[in-house]
C-alpha cells in the first residue's frame, strides 16, 4: 500500500477538511438547495435523520448513506462522478449508498478548484483518496474504541466494520458520530491499484437523469426572488471602446428597469492570466424578462471610439509578462499576409540540436510545407451567464466558470469589497473548453447588480458570445525536412507563430529523434482577445506536425506508423538532447495499440485511412481514421483511438470524452473558421458558423486504453489534437491531394 502523511500534511489536512463552522453546510447555496435526482431516488429508500461530517469532502448519515462533495466545477467530463469515486474507493463504501453534491467555492477547504488543462483527476488523485482513507481509518478507530479491541483487528468493507474474534459488526452510520470527534490520523495508507474495487470500473453519470429530464443544474436554470435579467452591449469591432450612450428610448420600453455603464477593472489593477477582456467598458440593460431586455437593447444608442495602443503587465501561471495591444481595426486578410511574411524570415530560435544549417545545405532533397489554421470560437452549448446579488459589503455569486479562485480577487477589486465577503456556487457548465476560464462575465454581473441594487442574472445571447471573444488564435507553421542521397532523413526544421501567440512546443516529438533539428517561433501583436481552446496550441501543432510526418514517410517510402515507431525507437535508445518532454515508450505504445486494433496494413489501398499520434497534457493518443468521399464531401466512417492516460478512473466517462473530442476535432477540421474584417467578426451565429451535425459524426468510434498502473494523467484534451492530422492524412488518401489550410471543407465541398 501507498502510505501518505495526512499533510497535505496533517496540519494542512485539518485546515482543509476540518469541521469548523459546520463543515460544508454553507449558508448560500442556490444549486445545492435543489435535491438531485439521485438524492430523491435514494430518499424513496431512506434518508438519514442525522449527518456526521468526517471532513470537507464527505459526511456520513446515521444509516450509512454517504454524501461526497466534488470540489471542481463540472462541464461535461463527468468529474462529478469520477472524483467521488476516488473518495468512495478508499472509504470502501457501497457506491449505491453514495450521494454526490457539488461543493461551492471555498479556497481554504478545497484549494485550487480548477477544471481545465486536463488536470482535474491528476491533481486530486491523492487528496481525494486521502480524504476517503482518512475517514475510513477514523471509523475503524471509532469501532475499536467502542468495542475496546485493537483497531488492527477491525476490517472495513462496503460500509461495514467487523471484528472477527468477537463477531461484532456495525455499519458506518453507527460509528460516524464517534468517528467525527476523533483526531485526524498522522498518516494513512492508500490502496494499490490491484486492490481497487470501484476505480477502473464504469459508473453511470450521477447527473444523467437530471440532465435528460431537464432538472435545474445549469447557470441558466437559476431563479431567485426579485431577480432581474441583464444583457450587455459591447463594441461592434475589436479595436473600439465605449464613448457614450443614450439609453432613454430603451428605458422607456416595457419591463425595463435601468440602463447602466460598467468598467470591469479599477484603474491600476494588475490583471491575472485569466482576466482577458477586450471590452472592459460596456453598456448594460436591466429588466424583468429576457425578451423585454432583448427588445429594449435594440433601442440603445451607443457611440464607440478607437482604442489607443497600450501595454499591460499580466500576472499569469508562468510569472509576469508584458502584453502589447495595438490600435487599429484588424482583418483576416492582413493577418495572413503578415504571417506569411514572418514565416519567410528568421524567427527566434527556441531549440537547436547539432548543425541543421549544414544538413540542409548538404541535402540532396528538401521537403518544405506550410500549414495554417484560423481563429475559432468556442461556441459552448450554454452561452455565458452569471447570477449575482451584491448587497452592501457582501456578494453572492453563482456562475458556470472553470477557475473560481482566479476571478475572486478581480470581483473583490472591482466591487471594492473584501474577497472574504464573496460567496460563490458552481453550477454545472453547459460546455467550457477553455472559454469559461475567462470569467469577465462574472465581474460584469456583479457590477451590474451593485449598480442597480438588485439580484440579477446576466445572459449573453449567442451573438454576444460569439463576437465578444475569447478565441483560439490563428496560427501558421512551416516545416522543412532534409534528405541525403539515400533518401534518409537528416534534418528537420519547424518555424511556427501566430496572432497573437506562438503554438510551438519545441521539445516535443520529433525533437530528440533527429540528429539535426531546429525550432523557431514568432508572434504578431493583436487587439483581438484570445485564450485557451481545448488543448491550447496543441490543437494546431499536432495537425501540422502529423500531416508533415506523413509526407516525410511517403517521401522515404516508409509505412506511416512504422516510420513514427522508428523515430521513437531512436528517441528511446539514443536520444538527441536532454529536454525531450515525452516518454518514447508510452508514445510508441499508443501507436502499436492503434495499429493492432485498427488492423492497419502497409500500403492498404482498400481504405482511405489516416493515422496521427500526439503527446500533450502528460498523455498520449493515436487515431486511425477511415473516410470516403460522397458527392465531393468527406464522410468519416470509423475512427480507432488508442490512449495512454495512466489509470482510467471511470472507463465509460473516459470513452465518452474521447468520442466527444474526436467528433469535435473532425468538425473543427472540416468547418471551423472565424474571420475578421476591420475588427468585426464575420460570423455571429450558427447560420454562418458551421458546426458538425449529428449525421456527420463518425459512424463508429472504437476507443482503447493502454492498461498500466501509472497515476492518472490528462484525458479531456489529449484525444483532440491528433484528430486534425488524421483527417488531413485520410483526405490525402481519398483525394490524392494534400491539405495545408484549415478548414478543409467550405459549404458542402472539400477545399481544392
């Protein structure tokens, strides 16, 4: 067994999981006040008369029913099931006797409640198991004290404590009252992977029935007595800012309470990495109903003016950095010409192994290809929304956001109140993918509530959402490969950049597998706001890299999978450089697994298949994608997927995430594109922005996981990036034409 000090350390563990102030039963809880469908069904059997809180993550009822709190916000990856499974495994309780509740924001109890970066399970892997193991040990100690027997002789399994010698037994509920008073143990033992009974066994989504029956779970479901509806008017173009407003006609409309202006940041406030906001000064209109507000919004008369260029310091995860925001109205056509010009010039050298310049000079053949991808909008199913009630020095918030910890300081600064006075519930998000990590809309809701002195729910229309940022950047990458007279690969050079960030990962594969290697990057400043988009930067680089490697393999006359495996063998046995950030064995493992499961054959002319593999978020994913052409349009028939993400906590949920990532990736590869003309997004709703339809999803997706005992790594994002390369490589097999510029399909026809 793995033995851990309860330090999160014992002292920190006590601080983070103590029973002080009534444990988890906090006063403000819009969502938790509605019993879940799971709780209602359990109530048919019997609900406890009394609860005993063991720590911040769980409480036990007098009849043995256990409530487990999931600390991180949920946006569809099913952590509200998977995280409680970690607690229940170590607690050793029957899953059918477990209730799951969403914990509110509480930094002291739950630490960094962050959903993103595919770090949810990996970051909570030990703390949540520790919470369950600690409660289990305290229950055993309670039984030992009650029965006056050595605790080493007591077993705990499926919610029952037993002492074999005296034949005494008791349910957890019978010992919970005593256990809750005991001292937290100095250390606990965690189970070995081989002893898991719940982890790695599929459990159904605890919210499934509530979701499909439309029960309140999401931010848009929130209703509060006296609540008003608010909507915002933001500048029509990036590069503009607020000047003045005439709201009298709007205020005269039925049901309208007020028209106000807000400014998201106090002057001099140092922004954090997720305070990104291109439009901090807005006009807000407040009224009784959504329809009334939408109609009155059309009557607003707002003047906007050009911004002036400025620089600001942003305090992000990687430390402080200066960001330059240029003035002017930007256009996609200009971006493309700027990127092509920079791609032709030397960039900033980020990595250089041996002597690539000489290798290219002496090359018999040089293969050079450039790849590009446009801005993308997140287009979460649920548009942005937030509930706020600011009254004096206190604020109550309920918002579907990914990182509550990082927006609290901004809310406190903007409202001018102590951050300790902000209570926040975390309703389920109807999609996130990085967009809801940027919580400017929560600050807006709080400021509007403070101005009108009433509880409000801020609602973005789809048009507001799609034209307000935050976007996946537009990128460009040029790859070059050098070959000798025997057609051997002697050097590889990648130069990548974008507006306004570079997508380059200089130390990822195939770095470390090629003697002469160089990576360069460049960037172009922009006033268009960008941010994390499912598997940031990887979602472009994987497609470009894997499409290029296919061409290299073809040039060398090698099978696409075997060529990659040969490079990985080199990286394992005789790596170049010391900064390679991937495990060659694990990388090769997913390629070998996908080759087996897809029945891949070299030079198979019977199928139009593309292969792609990539490493990101500490995990490895590979896809083999089969497609055919119908009436000039590509149709994906099947995708075989292999993933190494360490221990898979909930296989059903992990499979669902892979299926979603694959379908999402295909849709973005085929259709995803947001263009700009004079700062104005050229698409503002789904009649213009094409998304993949249900009948366009792959006819079959076959997901496989590498079986190992490695602690869990990323799962939500890693299956997404390789899709783009697999699509491009399959399209080549189907059409005989390589594709270098996304999207690959315009209207219903493949781009020529």
